C-alpha cells in the first residue's frame, strides 16, 4: 500500500522470556492495526561481536551487523523495547546501535538513522519502570 510506514521492531534483550520482547510484540501489533508494515525481529538472530574499531578496520562490518543495518536502512521507523539494566540500557542494544552507526565505503554517515523516527517502550520490575534507561537510549539515538 503506498504511503505505508515500514517499522522495524525489536527488543534490546537476548532473554527468551524478556518482558521487553513481549512488550514490543504487543506494540508491533498495535502498529500493524494502525496500518503500519511491521517487521518484528529478535536480536538473537543477529549475533554480533562487541564493537571494536580494529575488528572493523580488518574486515568491515560483520555479516550479522551488515544484515541488521540493512534492515534499519530499509525501514522508515523503529519500535524498540528497551530493557533497563542498572539504570541504563543494555549492552546488547548499545552494540547494535554502535555497529549500525558505522559507514561502509561510499555510504553517507549514519545512513541507518537518517530521517528515522523511533518509538521507545520499556517494561521493568524496578520502581521507575524503565524510565532511566529510556532517557539514555533517546540521547544516543
């Protein structure tokens, strides 16, 4: 359908029973019902090494980082479930953002993020409900 917004949805958790995976799945369904075309993925399907500039210099982006970044580029918006670990967001989510931020030869800087909108959701057993982690993700994005 012309004008349909393509949304990439994922949670920044690798846990099988993550509350944030469940939350982003519910939010993704809501985006579908609102007319969006949603691709819901699990970051477990994109295992990436911790970002390392030497590793990048030696071989470019790892295959899974390249695949995930391509998904980001192909979508208009992101819907991200943001777990809170020790008052911030997860190392997994930070690593995905770090790899996706790296330009490949001939590519404009930050292509995966340019012109995108991100909807952030969080679920946490803590008293703040994930609020502190959301602030950090928002700042980084």
